[in-house]
C-alpha cells in the first residue's frame, strides 16, 4: 500500500539549500536547512526521479524535470567530464581505486567493464537471502535492521550475480523486451555492477508487484530507502533523467554500496552520479 503523493506533487524549486558557511579554517558549517537538505540528498530523494532538480547547477533541474532522456542534448554530453571532477579525499590515505573490481569505489558501466571479466568477490556473505560481497554485509545488515525497526518490510531481490548469471538475466530480458528496452535496465555480462557484489536490488514486502519496477519508488519500502540508504553507505545508482550519463533508465530499486565516506563526499559535491563525481565516462553505448 502506498500513501505517497503523486510524483508531480513533490517539491520543486527548493532554492539552493545546500549552502554551507565557510569557517576560517576552511571547514564548512551547515545550518539546519543545509543539514536537512544534505540528509535528503544523501538519501537520494532528490535524485530519485522526483524531477525536482533541486537547484542542480550542472545536471540541472530542467533535465530531470523533463523526465526524459535528452538524447543528443548539446553541451551537456555525459561523455565530457564535469568541469571540475572531484578529488576524492580519503582521509590521509590513498583514495580507493575506481577500476579495481574489489574496490568500494569501482565504477562499472557500459564504458567500463569489470576487469577481469570473470571477476568474483573473494568473499561473499549472505544477507536477506542474497549473496553480496562480504564488505557490504555490515552496512546492509544494519540497513535491513533499521528498516525492520521502523516497521518497513524491505527485501533484497538480487545481490551478487556471476558473469554467467548476468548473461542469463540479460538474455532473458532481451527475449522478453527486445534489445533496446532490455538494455535500458539490464547490463551485458561483464558490465553489471552486480558482478562486483556491491550492488543490491531492493524489493517491497508489502507490494512485491513493484519489484524491479518504477512503482517501487512509491512503496513504503522504496520511500524509506530513498530517505535512509545514504546513512548506510548506499547510493541510488541510476537516478531519473540521467540515462545518458549512467547508461541506464531510472532504477529506484538499484542501490550501490560505496561506503559512508563516499556518500558524504558525493553529497558535498552535489554530484548525481558516480560518473559525474569521478569524471568518468558513461552513457548508453558500449565500448
Ligand atoms: Zn540491479
């Protein structure tokens, strides 16, 4: 059951609430409003296809608000990195790799296959009935526990998928939906985040029919997740209206564990995608 308002009723035009005061020592001081906004951003609500486009300077509310994939839109090609990609701060240590499939910061998309192609996580753990990379287990377990404590029946429908499993998933989707439609949501083998064990598809226990469907965003579980996932190190990986960047349609059920530190940094940079944050090419075309 969903008691959510229609998508169109969600707030739009919230004026740049992210601003933080710069303290003399360079630290930022966030006011209450900024904290709330950042918390919202962390949760991915702003990014989850509300079309709100809350004052994005670059990926622009216009793009999201249009609710379409502006193929061929000029000057904003996702292939061109943002003007100032983030320099991730890793608290004095070297930043985790974005190419090592075992790294929590790895970026896998249609331009960047998993390397090696037959990669599998060294250690898997079973959480909520599905396997994930062991490193994800503590946060995912905590997330499920928090949902349960809130009376939210969050399920996990898919975690780690081997290359061969992904091949079967992709082939089934192509048979069912045709190549173009299938590839808007299903990766070719060797290109799926699920093969890293760091991606999780969530489902709704109260509305199982919304599994892997857009209506998941309006389920009690989908809404809870959009609010809280960031606090457990998960990012909404395929926000609405950014197919040309991520290569995928809006998937309100697909979250990617990157760890809380990167969630925080992405929020601070107001980045909507990992591609934008790191300045890494993405898009719908396979290399
Ligand atoms: Zn997924």
